[in-house]
C-alpha cells in the first residue's frame, strides 16, 4: 500500500504519515462543516422565520466583504517580508 501511495502522489516514506494526518484533519473539518451548517440554518429559520432569510444572507455577505477588505489591507501592512526585515534589522 505504501508503495502505491508513494508512486501515485510522489511521497517519500517519512511523508506518508504526515500526509495521512493532514488528510484526516481536512476530512474532519469538512465533515463537521457538513453537519453544523444545516443545523445552524435550521435553527435560524425556526427562530426568525423564512422571511428573515434574505436579510440574514445580506448581513453575512456584508460582513464577509468587510472582513475581506480589512484582511487584505492588513496583509499589505503586515507583510511577511516587512516583518522579516524588521526582525533582522532589530537583532
């Protein structure tokens, strides 16, 4: 089995276990998302009703746009290159 996985994905022997745990991690995250998201949607509809659903979607979209905007600005301001140069210059 190790030989097939190594040839298929180009992994070395010491990378197989790490790759397996990374796959398991992503699998658990996606599984949790698939379980939690419908539950949250059902609770939202049962508490506020279907009439509030468009407003909820607009609110989520607005928060996502604002978060993306400020995250993009923060990445430019706190870039890895600048941080490394500051670290090296201060040593």
